[in-house]
C-alpha cells in the first residue's frame, strides 16, 4: 500500500475540490434537488448524488466528531442543533472551523478545506474507518482517536 498526504483542497478518491463538494452539500440542505445542484456545478447528477448520499450516511458521525473538535478547542455548548442530521453536521463544521480559526489565529482556509484537513481527506471515503483524529488540547474529555491502518 502506498501512503501519501492529501492537500486540504482534496478528498480521498474524489476528483473535484472539497469546496465543490461542500457547495453541493449546502445547496442540498437548503432544499435544492440533486439535479439542480449538479447543474449549478456543471457535473453529472450521479456524481453529486454519490457525494450527497455518502454525506447523508456519514452525517451523524461527522456531527459528533466535529462537535468534539469544537468543544476540545474551547467552544461553549449548547448551541442550536438542527434536527436534520445533514444540516447538524454542517452546523458543527461551522462551529469547529470558527473555533479553530480563533484558537490558531485564522491559520485555516475555508471551512471545507478545514473539514478535509481534519479528516485526512476521508470525510466521504468509501471505507468505514474512523474519520477524525481529535485535537491535542488539555481537557479531561478529549482523547486522541487512533486512525485505522
């Protein structure tokens, strides 16, 4: 097996930039159809549908782990949690990203690149390994999550 690092603009086994995937996710949770989101991006509906299906499947884990990240970096719960799991995952991403930018003096790019970076590009990967490595902060509730080989 060959190992390599993905740049934050990339997702594992995805040709399109993470911002493109993020745009599709946001459009879908805003009520747009898959075809509409795909048309806006100039991509096949099957490609966009695959991203959105995988995001929907992973949304509960994404929300849980992004929330852990945010709390581990000092975010103060509670915040308004959307009932829709996909929307809740995007809300948690925004919270984690804003908290990380404050903590590390804005050294991160956009929220979607942050998402890719902290998941090692595996946010929408086909396997089921753990997506996140917890931030290294001093708190009794945070533990480093080992990544599967």
